[in-house]
């Protein structure tokens, strides 16, 4: 009996460490297998330097941004396809965002990406989808796969309206629950530069959430406390209007004075209440609403 | 840096440890520690800790802790512990109020926690819950909408000692999501190791280390923070 228990434990442990047999990177709990944040930033910056930051032209002063997160695509992608159909059908939407955890675990990248090629884009409008990496996109050493399809995870994008007004979207890589010194330094520089550019709205997007105000202690972890407070202080100092994130899987809107932090519901298929967010960008403060996916 | 992070994480995994130095079990005591602290948010900084331990009577003890850091993130905490002897070991209730003053960023991280625990010579375990109020300052007393409340968080601590509590020296290893100066969220593990040596009946020296990785439950753990503290305690 004792031998059976020990043997079962060893088999379970070995299976838990093997990417072929499990979706959970148990070894990653103690030492992550993907490139660390500094290495990922190097990769992201290399791409940014070569290709520049995305600049998107909106066709009106008021436009919409569709935002989803945590699709966790593995063997089904119904909600993900519905999101793609929705933002592509909306002529007022030049930009859609995915805030990480695109896939659930390894081996599903191409399956996740396929609807972006198969669902027809509307030739009458801009069709940009930008993403950041979540923790599920990284563990089991998947950074190279993320990079192959999404190219960068620390960058910014600018949306320009016909009247020359500009909105800034900053994307941060928090796939291991913190930003790291170099990314924080880049964020400081970017926000410092943005102070003098007269942006109409500044929005920061990342995967990991700041607070957990509901009782869903569930399965997702925040950033460490020191990082949380330092980040909020920095963002508020530079008049960031909204902080959009995911990871927690349950909607939460937190008033941080001059800034609002929004955790967007997960869009994954088995989720009880999958939803995405539509933000309306015009000269007024950003308005938003959630769309439940049936 | 990656190698260093991996090494620290491995050490942390091998030497899970705890920060509750037993600097006084039945005697009033005061302590002072000085520490080297590092995290990726603040970089390297120094910490100065002061504490008092007050065993009011055989059923009640108190502890007060104060920390100043050169990163301008300070903390003040009070712990109240009613305790009851059981046939083997001791049961206790741990009620604490902790104020993390993140001066530099303008936040008071106020946490109230209550838990039950059991300690023996070689093991101490504790489980409880906490509520966090995040108060931005300067605070507008006419507008409570800026206070952020995290109503429920699980707190836990498992500590193992290599010697009985009455021994003149001891080393302990601990896994927890709380220290005397901070109560983290449920999934943010902190690994600690402590040592103490009683020089005589009054004086005691302490040495402790802490490692706080991040992203363990992102399944993508990386080094985030570490600290080493040394100091002394005086038992009255």
C-alpha cells in the first residue's frame, strides 16, 4: 500500500512536470521556464525598434475600442470567434484589444489564431487587433510562440482622429505578476513623453489586475503590494485615465480617484458569464459598457 | 540575474522559513533589527525594525512592531494573542492590525486579520482571514469613495523549528503570506528563515532572511524581493 502511494505520487509529479500530459506547469511555480521579463522586453523592444509603434487612423472623432481578455482557447473557441465577428462588423471600431491569456496552455496557438484569418475583415475599416501576453501565454516556455504570432508585449499604440486628436494606449507585460525594473523605467519615460503630446485619453492595458475587491479569491494572484502602489502612483501622476486588465476572470471596477481600474470578465468558452468591453472614445471622459456573450 | 533569481528561488524552496523570532516566550522583551532589503520595485534599501513583546499573563500576550525603510515605505503593527494550553502544545488566537505606510506612493495599506493557531515545540501553524483597506492620502475625509476594500483574504503560516522553544538557540523555517510588517494576498507566498541565540538570560541575537518570489500561481515564478535582517533582543 505504502509503495503504491509513493509510486502514484512520483508518477503524478512526473506527469505534472511534463507539458505533454498536463496544462499546468508545476515546475513553473518555483522557477518559470519562459524568458524572464528583461529578456522579453529585449525581444519586444527589438521588434518595436524595427517596426515602430502602431499608429491607427480613426475615421471619426468618436470611435469604439473592443476589449477582451482571458479567452483561454484550447479545444473550443466559440466566444473568441463571436468577439472577432463583433469587432469586425462594427464600422466605428478601428481597434480591438486582447489583454492576455489568449490560449489556455501549450499547443493551441495556431488554433487560436486561425479565426483571425478565416473570419472576413471589413475592407471599409481599419482592422487592428493588439495583444499583451498573459501568464498562460508564457509558462511551459511559450514566449517564443507568443512572439511568433504577436511580435511584442511591451509597446504603445496611438489612435489619430481626422481632426488630429490622439489617444494613447500603453501595453505592459505582466505575465509573471510584476513589471520589473526596466519595463517600469520604460513606462516612466513613455508617460513623461506623453505629458507633452496633448493626448486626449491615456489608457494602460496589461494582464495582471491590481486589486481583488470581490470575494473571488479563486485562483488568480495579484502583483505584490509594493508594485501595486508604486504603479498606481506613477499612472495617476501622469494622468492616465483608465487601467484595463484581466486575469481575475470576474468584472471589477475600482475608482482610484482620477483613474479607473477595470478588470474585464474572461471570454473563455466554459466561463459562466463571458463578456467583453466596448469603450467609446470621444472628447468626453471614456464611456464603456460590457457585452455579455451568449 | 536569471541565475541569481533561480538560485534564490531554489534556496527558498529548500529552506522555507519564518519571521516570528521567539525573542521572548514568558518575558517582556524589546528588539531591534537592521536589514538589507531589495525588491524590483524599490531596488536596494535599508530597513530598521523595532519591536516589543508583552506576555501580559499566562493567557494573553501582545506584540508591537515598527519598521522604517529608506525606500519611504514604513509599517506599524499590533498583535494580540489570547492563548490556551492544551494537553500537547498551545492553541492561540492571533488578532492583528497592520498599517503599511507607503509614503512614497501615497497609500496607507490598513489590514485587520484574525486567525487561530496551534504551536508546539517544533511546529507552529496558523490560519485566518484578513480585510484590507487601501486609503489614499492626502485623504479627503468628506469622500469615502476613494477607499478600496478587499473584504476577504486568507492568511496562513506554517513554521517548523529545529529545537524546542526552551532551547538557548533555535532556527525556524516558514511559509506564509504574512510577516510582522506586511500581509500579502492569498497567493503571494513568502519564504522565511530565522535564527536566534540567547547569549545570556537577557540578551539574544537574531538573524533572519526572507524571499518573496512573484508569479508562483501565474505558474511562472520569478524573483521579486529578498531581505536579510540582523539584530538583538533584550529580555527583561
